């Protein structure tokens, strides 16, 4: 399957589909070996969110991993997705912030810009 690339001011993210697109309801940590084989750290998940702006993908943080690690699925419509391997090819943040600090900073800026 074709790799999926996201690129913005935060960096470059490449997703490699590890499963065919399937019903989202069939994808879980317990049911899918590809999920277990392609887990990512919480920090990596934050980078994925910043680079992709969560467009057509979902970062899943399963309870089995105490919400401290997860996996990424790429959506093809509302009910179909595939499990992906994540490669962060590059990442940069404002003022050398950590990914979690950058997310908080983005939320504050969004709120200030959109305050009515």
C-alpha cells in the first residue's frame, strides 16, 4: 500500500499502512497484532498530532498501555481505517518546546485568536 505523507511547519510525518483498510470496529490493541507491533510513545503521538493536525487519522491510546503509548490509524471515510507504522522524518517546535508544550501553546493561541 502507498505511504501517506504529512508535512507542515512542525515537520514531516510518513505513515506506512500495515493492514488493509477495514472496519474501525475491528481495530483494537487486543484484536490486531499489527497494532501491538506498531505502538508509539506518547511524545511521538503528540508529534503526529502537531504535524498532521489529525487530518484523516486518529491517535489511539489504549487502556492496556495505561494511555502512555498508542498507535495510529488512517481513516478512509468514517468507518474504515488501516493501522499504520509511524515515521517522524523531522520535527521542530517553537522556541525548542516539547511536543506537549507546543500543543498547549497552540491551544492558547487558538483561543486568543478566536475569542469573541
